[in-house]
DNA sequence: CATTTTCGATAGTAATACTATTATTTTTGT
DNA sequence: ACAAAAATAATAGTATTACTATCGAAAATG
C-alpha cells in the first residue's frame, strides 16, 4: 500500500488503514471533501456514500476537523517522501534545492518516481481547505500534539539547503514556507481570481516564479 | 466617520453605518469575531452582547459569512485609502512601490496618516479568518458580484508600479498577491508556528523580507 | 469454537442557522 | 405636535448539524 507514508496517530481514534471500511472512509471521504468542501461535508453524508453509519466513522475519527487534519497530514507525508526521492543521490546542494522547489511548487505528475494515486486529490483539498484546518483556536494545542511536524520538518529540511547555499540569507524558513503557501494560493487564484496572478503566460508559471525567486534572492 | 472607506453594498441588507445599532453590530461584531473566531461566532451571541436580538442583526446581514466578507472588504478599503495616501505626491515610482509594500506588509501603526481605529482589529480578522471567507464553493458567484474588487484593485494598482519599474518582469500580479498573502501568513506563523518563519531576527522581518524580495527580483 | 472486537441500526440531545409573527418603540414628514 | 411609516424587541418555531448512547448482529481472532 502507501509504504512509508506516516500520519500522526493523534489524528485518528482507530487507524483507518487497518480495515476495509477504514480505507473506504478515506477514499470516499477524500472524494466527498473535494466535491462538497469542508463546510458542507458531514459524516452522515459520508456514511451514506459508503453504505455505513455515522457511528462507525466516529469510531475512526473524533470529528470532521480531525478527518481533514488527517488528510492534510497524509498529503505532507507524501510530499516528504517525494522530497526524499528528489534529493537522494543528488550531490550538488543547489540541484537538491531546485528539485525540492519543483516538488513543493510544481504540479503533481503521475510519471514522477514514487507516485501515489491520492496525491492529486489531496493536493486539491490542501489548496482549498487547509486554511480552515490551521486557522483555528486549537492551533496551539494541535501543534503541541505534533500535528504539524510533517509540515515543519519539510520547511526545516529545505531551509537547511538554503542555509548551506547562502549562509548570509536572513530568512530561510520564511522563504520556504512562503514559496509553499504561495504555490497553493496561486493555484487557487488562477482558477477563481485570475486577475491576482499571471498563469496564462507559460506552462507552469507558479513553479517558474518560485525558481526565479530562489535564483534571484540567494547568493552563491 | 470613516470617510471614503467604501464597502460593496452587495454585502449587507441594510447599511450598518446608517444607524446606531448598525454601528454597534460592527464594533461589537469585530470584537466578538476576534475573541471567538469565525466558527464559534454566532449572531445570537452578538445579539446578546449588544443587548438586541438575532432578528435585528439578520436585517443588516444575510448571515455570518456575509458579515465576515463585510469586515474583510472594509479592511481592504482602509488599505486602499492608505495606499493612496502613501503614494500621492511621491514622484519616484520606485519610492511609490516601496511605500506601497510598507503599507501592505508592515504592521499598522497609529501614527501613520489617515489612521483608522478599527484597522488593527480588522487586520487580525483578515489574518485569521479570510481563508474561510475565500475558500468557499461560492467564490465564483461572489467574485462576479464584485466582492473582491477592493482587493483586486489593490493588487492591480501595485502591480502597475512593478510593470513601470521593470517591464520585463513576467509575474507582477503574482509577486504582489504573494507578498500580501505572505505577510499575513507569516504573522500568523510567528505567533503559532514560529519554526516556519524568522521573525525573532529584527524589528519587522516580514516587511524587511518583502522589501528584499522586491529589490532582488526587479531590475531597474 | 468461544470470545473479543467491530459494525449496523436506531434513538436522542444540544446547538446552530436561520424564518415568521406580532407588539412596541423610534423616526420621519408635515 | 402628530399621524404614518419604519425599525426593533420578544418570542416561537424549524431543519440541520455534530455529536453520544445503546444494543444486537456479524466478523475476526486466538
């Protein structure tokens, strides 16, 4: 299955990958979350979709907020894995950074090594819903429970590459978290508020923009 | 009162600035939205706070989503006004851009010209809640109703400065919308997920980062 | 094959996001 | 100053949501 993709165990009550019905909750849940959006998504509707009951889903996830956190965490787990594949056996640090930026800001592509089918859908969910998961009164508690470790470790790892390349650059973490968040934002804008972006210009302007920022901002 | 700050009339049923109780809805509403966050904020609670009833608030705003959109629109109206103040009578385009970036990414400061008391609170609401207002299935309809005009016009105006300074730069709108969104994101991170940012380094790292990006990325 | 675990079915609760009605107060035009 | 119009308060009511609880049947496990 999804080898080596780790999701924090604080996010579920019972591991959904451990049973048939758990897996159905995940696959149908992803689909429904995409179709309805977080607000209209309910465990009742999901239960109907998988021909089960609310009570069963509640045995796996505390509530829909935790379910969303699970999906987002899963996504960043996939990205962590892809970052690893994109940087191992690459000797040049600058090339490692370039590859990392491609993974973080480029479009998912079924031909890349270690492709996981859910990535495309999960990315859409991250783009549309992750603000709702993060900007909550519970952030600080959830952060203490290690829920953002995947994300933080990605930022930290890539920021280390930045530090190696240009030790004088004062904002490595800010730069990387900015590029990650910006990529998702711009993809949303390009569909819904195209005046806020410049995506008609070329193949993948979001990724190109990211590489350009890195290239111009770092001295090496 | 708040002279020249325009909020789209599609956002309210009855202009809240036209009556005593409407103004109380706004001022207490801002406070309650900040205290509780969008999810826990209800018209019932707000009604209790202003010693009125739900029905009365519903005569001013269709629902809490529209109320939030109103507040966000108000914020961007204030920023539009401040951008105007920061660029009129400045002859050098580069200086206009620098001043604009300061307005868009810097911290609000009660000593700046045209300071409006609500700005600080509204900015907090924009930082914490605007994703929930934007990332909805209704974005496209709301965009057609002109709800994002204030925001789009800000991006467009500042992007024009970028085009004047460096006509060869291929992503002016993306650059500006990125810097705006990033500033709000980083301010959130610095409080809740400080490992994702670099804010302890100096006075206002977010603004400094923004100026650095502009300086490095544009040729002039 | 007995036992623990899991699941389905059903019921129930408090809170939310509204809508509706009517009486009372406030505002407004003259 | 006063009648008419508008706005508000008070109250009630509804559908939906986000759960919790119970309990018997089915499935997995050892």
